[in-house]
C-alpha cells in the first residue's frame, strides 16, 4: 500500500491513500466473495453459526454507549457495534477506517478527515460529516464516568466542509488525538438513535459496526447479530463484506469456577480471563486453545501518596519498594501466567522504556538500613516506631479482589511486616473511597488504568495526587508534542522519574486471555488488546 505524504511542520503526515485502498471498501460482490473464501492460513472458511462468549467481569453500569464508559469489559462488546474513523496497528501507525484520509494543519491544531461515502448506521441512516460533527459535539458534553471527553482534550469545534469532509479543531496541539480516535471510546454513534432513545441509548446502542445490537438481559446477557450490509472494514481486516458469524452472545459469568466449567461443558464456546490455577489444564486439553493479548494499560501498581507525611520522603518510599520481592509475589499469585511489571506502563504502549527492566531488585537488608538511618526502629512487636508513632501504611480499596489484587496485597502485607512496616487495608464503598481519595486521606492504593495512549499518565497523576512540578512539565510536553521520537523520549523520562522518585511500585502486566474451542478460527486482537469478532468463524 502506498500513501502520499506531504511535509507539514517538520513531520510527514498522510494526506491521501492509494486508489487500491479506497476501492477496497467498494468491491463488487464477486470480489468480496473471493476475498472471504479462505482464511489467512488458507483454511476453507465456513460462514454462519453462533459464538457464545463468557465475560469475566460485569459491564460497568450496563452501559453500551462508548462515550459514557471507560470500562474495558464494556468495550469488548462495543468494539463490534461501533466503528472508528481510523485504526491503530500494532506498530502504532494509523490506517483508514470510516475515514479514507486525513490531514493535520501546519499549526497542528486542526485535523481534516475525508470520509467514506458508502456507510450506513444500523438504523439505515447515513454516516457523513454531519454525523461526525454530532458525535464530537455530544462527546464534548458528556461528563464522567466515561473517558471520551478526556480523549478529545482541548477540543474547540468541528466544521462540516462538505457532506463527506469534516475538520476538528483544538485550542492547542493535542498529540494523543489520533491514538484516542482509534479507540472504541471515540466510536461513532448514530445521531438519530441518540435523539430517539435519549438517556436510554446506552441500552439501545446503534453504530455502523459489523454486528448490530439485538437485546440484553442487563448484567447477564448481551446479544448481537451480523450486520448484513457491512462492507467497510478497517485497513487491517482480513476480509471485506459482512462478518462470518451470524450471532454473538455474551454471557456475564464472574465466578471463576463457573466460567471455566461452562467452557469445559460446552455451554459456551469461549471465555475470557482464565484464572491462573486453571490455565495449565485448559492449555493441556486438546479441545481448547488459549490466546493472549497485552492490554494497553497503565500497569497494576501500588501508588504512594507523596503529599502525606511521612511518605513525602523519597528514601522512605524507596524502602517500601526494596522491602518487596515482586517476582515472588507475581509468581505466587499468578502461577507464571502474568508477567511482572518493571515500568508503570505496559510494553505494548507507545513510549515504553525497556531500560527499566531489571533495574532494581529486592533488598530487604538495604531497606532495613534505610529505615534505621531515618530513625524508624523496630518495637517489641517487630513494627518500627519513630517519635512514638508506628510505621503504618493505610491503604484504601473498593475493587475487592479484582484480578486477585488482594491476594497480592496479602503477600505485600507479610513482606512489609518482616521489614517492620504495618499495612492496614480499608475496604470501602465507591462513595467512601472517592471521598478519601479526593481528600488525600490515604497512604497507598493499588490499581491500573486502561488507556490507548501514554497520556493515560495524566489520569493516573490526577488520581494519585503526585505533587511534582517536573512531572507536570513532562506530561504537558507529551500532551502537545506530535513528533513521535521526541514524544517517546518524553514518556521515557516520565517512567524514569516515577521510578527514581519511587512514586509507584509496578506489580504486574495484565495479559488478557481468551480460551476457546479449537473450532473457533480467525479471532485476532486489535492494537488495544480487544478481541475482534469480525474475522472470526467456526469450523464445521
């Protein structure tokens, strides 16, 4: 594929795509049939059938509106319903989807998109520049809990230049935009459906995707069916035309043993997030296959409140880290199925710094020496004391044991106790957690954050209350820098700053796993770590 390039503000930016790419979405029926006859490995594709899929986590508030939720679990369904203007590839480049080409203005504040002219929403209404305008103006009014508004940053306005050309304007350069634009949270919704359903659109989603929403039993089951008109798959798809599967049925089964059991019994054909104790048995069973993808994530990490004494002392924070054997913790809890984290972002995210790997190791003796030097001496019960105050770490949590994080913290608690550090965990309601988090009334919390771009640091920085002007300056620079090489350098400096100042202790990288019957073929993951059901099919 050839892309015509134009030099703008020191960067090469794609303006036009070749005729071959444009025509790929406008094939004749004969060429479409030929394109779908075989899979990538030359197996004969057998279209049709129903895929039942067990989801491990309940959808947050049952929302199927991409602009109003930031939950990855919701996105695993929404990705099949809603298309994006562009698609991100695993090498972090961008290719056409609903937009055929785009241009960035010399001042890097405006993006002009030329759109496909053959796309229909599931309700039969046309996709065009007015629809894009409606979407961005809607996103700009949507408040939390969704991340869509945050994902358009310094949005200013959107202009319809002609029926299939639209310009999106920002008040200042916004480097994360294209990566955010490729995510499902900026997926394109039907304006007419939003007007029809109003606040109930989240339970009546209408997009342009390869599957249409049919019905739901909230919190239990979500049913989609093939969109027979679909012929505008993204540039990385393996075929054009409608999806191979006739129906997708997502069943929410949060209890681990039950989820594994329904897969083994044949009640579902696929299930996600296989528990570590069951992974080896599933992989050894000749009936099943396991696929894994690394989610684009700010890794699960312990975040230390550096605005609260005594944790405003970097040496004390370093002692917390040196007291822990992260390798042992991760291997014990996840049985070798999760890799340990070295950086605060996963290796799949743009800007990851591999130089942090193996940069430090557990050293309880050194941690003890630091604590002694700081005046924290072990008392009669083994917990360190200074000026009559015990060295206690107060942790707040509301996730319960999501991804076995409380199992992690149980081992952390024991390892810190050996070092003379007391860990107290307060399990709170969401409201109480939010109140204490906002007020800074805590010492640590453990968590992760899904994000398509390293700008996810801004969200975590806000939640973690890190008080550091140097960090703020770097994050502001990364927000505005469109040169990939310079931007990568900025975020590597961010990762090293977080390490050097011991603001966080990364624990594990989350591998999203899907176990399925071996008859399921062609189920890839996108660059964000979500399964793509468009190319999937069931061998008969």
